[in-house]
C-alpha cells in the first residue's frame, strides 16, 4: 500500500494503551431494525422464525419478533470494535457470553468495555488483551455481557509502519 | 378450492425437543455455506465492526492475508445458524456461549459446514416444562480443518413434562 498502514487506524488503541481495570464507554449507539436482525438472521441461515415471522410472534408472550441474540451481541461487539479491536492482528476467542434481556426492533443498543487481562503473546510485535464487553438498551438495562480475547499490535513495532 | 388444500394438508414439522437429545450424539448439520465477500463486508459494516482487515483488501494483504479476512463473528453466526434447526429451533431461548476459539482465518470463497455433539442434558429445577442442553459445535472449512469451536447451551422444551412415556 502507498499509504502507511498506521495512518488508517487510531493512535490511542495499541496494546500499550490498555491496562487492567480500564472501562470505556463507546461513543456510538445503534438502533436495532429489521435491517440488522432479519437480514443477518437470514444471511446466516438461522431458521428460528421467532426472529422473522411477525404474524407467528403476535400470538406469543412477546407480541412481536425478537431480535436474534447472535445479532444483538455482534452489534454490541461491533460498537466496541473501533476502540478495542481496530489495531487487532486477530481475534482469538470468546467466553462467558450471556444475554440478559430480549431486544426488539426499535431498541437502541450501547456498548461498554472493561479490560480484564493484559499479557505478552508468543510474538514480540503484539500482545493479548481480554475485554469484557457490556451491552445496554435505551432504558439503561443490561442486555449482554461477554469476553473477547484479541491479539493487539504493539505501537513499538507497528506505530510507524 | 382453498378449503380442499387446507383440509388435506399435513404439517411437516421442524426442530427437536428435549427427549431427542442424548449425551454423545453427533449431528452433522444441513446445507453448509460458502461465505462471499459481500456477506462479510455487509455484516462488518452493519455491525460497525471497524478493523480494516475486514474491509480493506490491500491492508489485509499487507498483514500477510491472501484476501480480506471474514469477520470472525460472521463465521460464528453462520456456524451457529446452520445448527439451529437440529438444536434450538423450537425448544426455547439461548442460555449462553463459552469456550469459543477461532482456530484459523476464513477468507471469501471458503465453504463452512457445521456439526454439534451433545455434551450435557439436564432438567431445569425452576422450569419443569424444559431442560437445559449443551452442545459442542464445530465449524469446518472445505478442507475439513476446524476454523471455530464453542459450547452453547439452550433451554429446550420437554415433549413429556410429567415424564410420561409417549
């Protein structure tokens, strides 16, 4: 590439910038619409019609479609991505994924992240960080919590490339 | 006549209930999915998952990848999605996912299949009409290599809540 790689991503979110206990409130929220829920549920061939059959769900206790949990937490992790994973070489894994509340079309989701662990990786140009991501809705009710392990570039090796 | 087809119709049901699961059973899930560039870029942009390795081919190549990297959460959702009819379509709500590992990157054009092994079945104390089932689910690429694995638990409705046999 003619542009420096480091010019395309943030300056304040390399491995060296994260320490255990840091909690970030991410700047953007997003309103869940059929655009996200129905499109992604169908793209990944999830066949549970509670996520895409409004008529059937009118007869349920929810009275409407419920957003698919995988989309809910993908959106929360997405909202957290620029700050926590923009300089990731790779995402390594997830753990302790829990969904606390249903999400409906029209709900707005916001994300927070806490640094749980910071450690060296088996390569010197990067380190491993574990984030706990939290999701809340427009009523400030927690809807999601889950941990994501990422391999983050070290500024010392990548900051000027 | 409309009444004619309705009165003759037989429902072909979908999905499984608690009694259909037993520890050790292996389910090779239906269909498979070739992941296209449009799938992962659409998913990445809709979820605001901003890391250029998921959206900028030149950037991804400069990091040693042959192409843009498929967003790992899209891989996860696809592997889980393919397992839904066998595991959780009619049973009940999601309880949790854990112990998830991404074993290697997926690139546009790769074909993913999904299989699950039932690892635990237990009745719910608080909800006698349901049990909790846990599966170990694996996503495999076209070469048979494992690209992801995780454990998932769901509440699953019982066919015979009082324990009566059919």
